[in-house]
């Protein structure tokens, strides 16, 4: 009943009856609209602005709802083989173009995080669109094609990207043997350009090994 109410647009009634399920259904509906826009290469679809709004508020909703980009990745995995093939060819280009007008879609990579976090939601969308075995390619696209110079000189960008690579599961809770984490890490390391980026990356690696000591060092440096 809740789903039927949401489908016909009776969102307030659905929310009153079952707030959590109603929110989940609305997230899935928005993700499906975004997928339709991706498949038809509609970069100006109104769904992108609404999805960007959801992404902006994701931090506050984390305890109650799934991240909207994780929902999008999950819905992409449920597509037919033919539909996934279309996204493999044009999905990233459309998504990136849509983000040019709705920067919040890429906010995880455009705004250097101020604390330890993960790029898993954004990385999941890109990797899922590109298909099996593309974890490293997706990570490189985010690090090289989207992140700006100041982001690349921020240790938290590299920490978040490495953590996203480590945590990525292509099939729900199951990893794919095609998505080789070590290869993905080597690929992003190959994009490092100059001492500032290499230093930021090394600080990220140290933080993984000794988080408390490295956090204190970063605090003193600031």
C-alpha cells in the first residue's frame, strides 16, 4: 500500500503511514529517474537538481537513509544487460555533464574533505556504470578528470579515495574478482604529479597506518 501511494504521488499519506519505507521508495524513484536520464543522455533533466539536493543533505541523513548515490548504484546494478551496456558507453559522460550544472553531484571530489571520509558513494556510481573490472579506471577519472589541483594536494582526497577503493563491493556485500584493489591503487598513484601531490598521498598512507599520530601532525601543521 505504501509503495502504491508513493507511485501515484500521495507522498504525504505514504509518509504518515510508514515514514522510513516512504523515504526509501522516494529515493528509489529518484534514482530511477536519473537512470532514465542517463540512458537517454538527458543532461538537463530536472532529476539532476533534485538528486544534487539529496546529495547535499546526505551527511545529515546518514543515520536514517542510504546515501542517494549508493541507491543510484544499486538501481543501476538491477538493469538489463542491454541497458548496462548503454551506460558503459555513455553514462559517465552524461553524469559528468549533468554535474557541471549541479556541482553537488560531485561535491565529494570537488570539495576536499575536512576530515576522514570515503568517496565510496560517488566511486560506486561511476564504477557501476563503467562495468566489471573498472574500479581503477573509475578512481583515475575522479582523481584526474574531476578533482582540481587544490583537491589533489589535500591528503584527505587520497585517503578518501583509497578507502573507497578498499570498501567497494560491486555486488552488494560481495566483491568482484575483476575489481582488483591493488591495481586500482597503482593506477591512482600513477597520476600523482609533483612533490605536493606525492606528499599529500604519502600523508594519506601514513594516516592509514598511524591515524592518531598523523592526525596530531596534521593539526600542528594547520
